[in-house]
């Protein structure tokens, strides 16, 4: 058996983490960062709606006699509260969708059957009496690059036999704990979804905004949004699906010009769409331009 130094132990564990922790492109509806972006846009929208309500109340008080003004002002407040409640419910649904989908992905990861080739490799390894450093590190990288939860735990059992340090890089319980903590933090924001920025507490500012000196919250959300075993991978979307997603984004940010152009495209070009999924090559460039323009506008507003 090789003599393993403390540095070797550390390197082995770090190699496992590095191999596993490769970010993946995740589904936009299943991201904490997307829910937080929706909160920011909604907060700005509600400021405008509230200002209009206050202006309407002031105008009613100037124009009408007190009892009629009070009636109209009460109606204005009810309309605002109804809009507020709708936005709150939509935001809560987004946060819960992100958290629930991530938990489901963790369950999927830990219950997935191990790759037979990796199982065979580790079983063969368990029959041996020694292994070189080079071969050990190569096997560690192969197992973790596969993001295979079961195989990584099998390797951890075998590591003890060779006096190696190997800790599975994916801790399901820790991931669930982090997801639930993120859910709890973000759900708190539903109660202040119409709160002006000048009135935010420091804790609220840390969660909502990105600052050069306090970005750990956003970094944690981004990590949970793109970590293997946690993030819900985005499926390869058809061009029609991408158009519909771009339309939804445009509607949410009130980019009505882009939204109307996409609607017209979907309506006018319907006869050129095969099974409503594959756009004729003749119109592909037009569709892709509409999608790119809608996303560029959304990114500009989000800054």
C-alpha cells in the first residue's frame, strides 16, 4: 500500500469536488435567481401602481364631497390590494416551484441506478490489494465526472481499504437543507414585494441586491441553480417553445412591441410549422431574431 501524505488526502477530496461541481444550464422556471428577478421587476411595477393609486386618491379628495371621495378611494385601495395579492401569489408560486423542483432533482440523483461500467470498475478495484496514486486519482476523476451518486458512495467504501481519503462530493441532506433555507429567505420577500427600496432593511438589501462586498447570497442562489444533482437541466427546446418563452418574458416586462411581433409570427406562420414544433428553415432566421431581441430587452431592463 502506498504511503499517503496529508497533502494527498486533501488533493483527493478536492479533486472529487472539482470533478463533480460543474455548472449546468438549468431550466429558467426552476431557478431561484429567476424568481428573485421576478420580485425585482414586480417591486418596480407595484411602485408605479401605488403612485397612481395615491394620485387618484388625492384627486378624488379634491374633486368629490367627502362621502363620495371616501367611497372612490376605498375602491382604489381595493384594486391596488387585489393587484398586490395577485403578484404575491405569483411570486410565491415561482419560489416554491424552484425549490420543489430542486428537491425532486436531488431525490432523482440519489435514487438513480449507478452506471454499470463504474460499478464494475469499483468492484474490480475492491478485489485488489494495492493501487498507485496515479491510478487512484484517475478513478476518482472518472467517477465524479460522471456525477454518479451511487458510484461515488461505493468508491468511498473502497477507499478505506487502500487508506485513501475520499468523501463523496454530493451530500443530499446538506443540499436539501440549503434549498429549504433559500426558499425560506426568498419567501420572506413576498411580504415586502411593494416596499420602496429606500425602506429596505440591511437584511432585505443583502437578499435582493448585489453589492461588490456582499454577493454571497446571490452566489449561493446561482450555485443551487446550476449545481449537478440539484439544478433541473433545461431540455432542448424547439424554436416554437423558445418563441413562446420569449413571448412570456416580453409580456412580464411589458415589452409589448416584442410580444406583439412574436404573436404575429406565431399566428401568420402557423401553416409553415410542421406539427407545431419545427419551423420551416425559410422562417428560422426571423424567429431567432425575434427571440434574441426579446431576451436582449429583458437583460437591459434587468440591469
